[in-house]
């Protein structure tokens, strides 16, 4: 972290930042030859575990408040390090290694909450029979190679329109210059995703415009190969292979709620639940107490 206290000023909305910081612990684990930092809250060695996985650009401290609130519910809570310049398949491996670390050092009773990019990776890991026992997914997941997903991902103006216009060219360019870096703002505009509902908009404007966009630790560039993995990575197995309890949290004003609901309806006959929340993509950080309750209640029921 370039600025250890940045998160305390911008990403805590309902709790004491000092109290959260006092309970944060740090460790590290190895994945694909890289030594990665992992922040966590420890309840006890026998307590159930939650792994939180963030979306594009973000880092673990964005979810410090949410993690702390779930820790208060009786969980050990671990938050993934920044995904950085990693493809979907690389993130699947990294999440699997994180689960192994938690199981080896705490216990194997692990549930996952993932959003955005994290939810894509976790959903694919679940289809590959990953070891988590239950999961909650928001702002995703997706079958990334599906035409229906790519259409939903490109509908609308702003960044969605840019995604639609540049995608054909980038598909060709990635074959020649896979390492060419592009700004994430080309395909993802955080300001566009701020909730339009007034009471939520005020909170999220502070989180996004004053926080995310100026955060020295946010990942603001990615190689073409990483960007294109968002639409070119096939699932490891058909959706019928999903075998663990699954909850979808679908914000009413999210990026593609209709696609998420359709995908949920196609899940196999597992224990599953869809909860529509009155918010946009940043709902889980603008309403951390509500999010922590919904997530913790589901995992308490299914772990």
C-alpha cells in the first residue's frame, strides 16, 4: 500500500475506521511463484471462514469495513489482494491457492463473497469444482464467451458504447500486441456506475469520485491479454457442473441485471437464492451493514 491510511478516509461509511484498523491482521501466501499479501480478521481457528474477492482495479482495503462487519458475526474474514494484471484463468488459480492457504492454516469451512471481476473468477473456479462450500456473487457472474453476456456488457452509452466499438479491433490487436497496456477507463467508467438514487448517490460520489479515482493503489492500466480474457475465456465446465449453494445479489441498477437473472434461472438444481437489492454496483460498499447481514445469513445457512 502506497498510502496505508487512504482507505480510512474514503471507504468507511458506517463504522469506526480506527476500530476496523485495530483488528486487521496481515499475512502472505504464494501463487504462481508470486508472494501475495492477504489482509484478514481472525475470530478463531475453528470459526467458519469467508473469502472476499473484489472487482476490477480495487484492493483489499476497499472491503475492510464489510469484512470487519462479517467478522463481528463470528467469521474469520480474508480479503483478496488486488487482482492487478492477471487474466481470468490466472485469477482462478490465485483464488484456488488462497482457499488452500485458508484451509491449511485455519479450516476448510470456507464461503466466498465476490463481486465484478472477482465473481467471474470465483464462478469459473466453482465450475471447476473449487473447494469453497458456498458462495455469494454480485455484479456477475457470467459465462464470458456467451453472446448474451457480451451483448449485455455492451448495451448502453458511455463505457458500454466504447466497449462495443473497440471490441472487434482489440480482438485483432491482442494477437499482435498482447502486452500492450490500455487504461481501464476505456472499458470501465466508475463515475457512470454511481447510483442514481439520491440517498445512495451522495455516499457513492464520495466513495468513487473522491476515493477510487484518486486512489494511488488502484489498478488503472491492464495489458490487452488481460482485458480480452474478460470476453474470450470459456468456462472450465458446463454450468451443469455447479454443485455448491449459490446466492446472486443483483442490484436493480447494476450493469446487466437481466443477464444475471437469466443466468441464475439456468443454474442446476442446487440450493440457490437470488436477492435483488435497491442499489447499483457499489451497493455492497455504500451499504456495508445490510450487505454483511445478507451475506453472513446465507453463509450461516449453507456452510
